[in-house]
């Protein structure tokens, strides 16, 4: 035997070595793909966490605004009562301007008055305090007793209303 024949692997040995390396490479590729997928999932989870944290932060800010605005609604009610009072005609102009500016500021922070009089009663926006016989369609709001308000899309105070009640059954009046 020569030195070349001792160190030279056979064709079978080379094929086995190739198969072993291919199998090892497939395992490493599979492992790399698994790790890449784990990293992608972690990145997606982190992005979702950041979005959720931002939403929660925004919600906390809105809740803080809601508390403040709820407290200020009492002042709006007082303004409206003062404006409807027959006393102090000269001061009414100043009060009206102050009321208008106050509402403008609150509106810019997302406060909106709930429409009531003449509208159909909506339990998600209105609180019926009284029902009154009327020739208007059943469930129509006849009078707003206290205004209601939305902050963004959330009701922070329901409109207190008087609702029409009529005796129409099936489109025909009883009598």
C-alpha cells in the first residue's frame, strides 16, 4: 500500500460524509429559520405592546380631561341659567360672550352637546325624566330639561328630557 491509498477516502465514505454534512446543514437552516421566526414574533409582540401602551396613555389623558370637563359642566349650566334670567340685561352680553368662549375651548377638547329637542329618544344619549301626552310621534323629545354632553364619542352626561307619549296604536288614534 502506498501513502495515497491509506489517506484517500473511498467513494462511499465521501458520499456518507456529504449526506452527513447535508443533514447537518438542513438542521442548521431549520434552526436558523426557527430563530428568525421567533425574532419576527418578538418584534411583532413588541410593536403591539408599544401601540397598546400608546392607546392606554391616550385613554388616561382622555379620562383626566373627562373628569375636568364633567366638573366644568356645572359652570356651563350656571351660565345658561344666568343668561335666561330676566335680571341684569347689560351683563347678559358679557355673560353670553364668556359662555361662548368657554364652550369654544371645551369643544376644541372634544366636548359636544347631545341633540335632544325634536329628536327621537335614544337611551344611549338621553335620560327620560318625564313623559307627557302629545300629538307628536311616540318617543319624540318634547323638551330638554338638562343638556347632555359627549366627550369625543363617550357620553359623559346624558341629556335629561321630557318625552312624548301618545295613544296611537298601529297608526290609528284611540278614542
